[in-house]
C-alpha cells in the first residue's frame, strides 16, 4: 500500500497474450543461443536495479522532509514495478488500470496470472494484497503481505498495509508495530506517522 487509495498499502489495455518472458522465449531454428545473452542482459538490469534501490533507500532514510522523500519514494515505486519480465510488467499495468477503474475481479484475474508466471515479483503480490484489503478479505491480504515482505523486507507500503489491517482487526499493538517498522524504512511516510501518533495516544489513554 501507498498513501493513495491503490498504492498506499501496496502503488502503481494490453492483451493478455504473450505470457512467456523475452528471456525465456527461444527460436526453434537457433536453439538456446539467442536466449543466453538476453538472459544475461536481463540479469544485469535486475542487478543494476537492485543497486539503485539500495542507494534510494539510503537516501529515503536520510530525507528530512516529506517533499524530499516523495520524489525518492516515487522512484522506488517505479523500480518495484519492474520485474525483469516484459510480459509480467505489461500485465501489472493492466491490473493497475483495472484497479483504478474499480474492476477488482478483472484485476485479481490478471494478478493471479502474474504471480503464477512470475512468483518472485513482489509488486504483483502487493497489488493483490491491496485488492483483498479493499474487498475486506483481510486474511488473504495478510497472506500476500507475508510474501511481499519475504521478497522485499523494505516494502514500506506493505508494512503500512499490514498496520491498516491489524488496526481494523482490533490488533492495536500489532498495528503500531507494523507502522513503526514502516517508519524505520521510510521516516517521512505521512500515513504511518499519523497512525503511530494516534495509536500511541490511544495506548496512553488506556494506561
């Protein structure tokens, strides 16, 4: 979630054809030879994206105001939307459009396809967790958030989403812990800061 409706847990029409990735597709006349350099190229891109993410998270942690952090956050979301598979990335864009149009069943079908063909694509799981949250299927949302955080422990959107769900389920302690974890990674996240302040006030009133 992100601070927007569809990205606050977790941000964000091509045809649903072409589910095999460019790296995996092979020409029968040439065997494995065309695929090998492409796979190496995609791997290099993923490694470079990972290095860039590390730098961005370092900058995000040091940002001293919300405006400065916002640009860094948006850059992180853009990288999270890149899986290394053109097919999966195109499908994620379709799912995001469907979510924006409140076509949750359509978005779910697309996201189900993505996590099947690209199970290590954290943002696909995050988007599906968001839909489950909007549909108030909290247990399913929590299960997908677990996968997101296993794949990307720094996913401040998923952590904020975890806090929102825990809070709605009446687990105020769990909610506070989740929002605090999100703020360790992204100290300038407005929703998380507000939630921590509110929850801490609630706890003080109970004492």
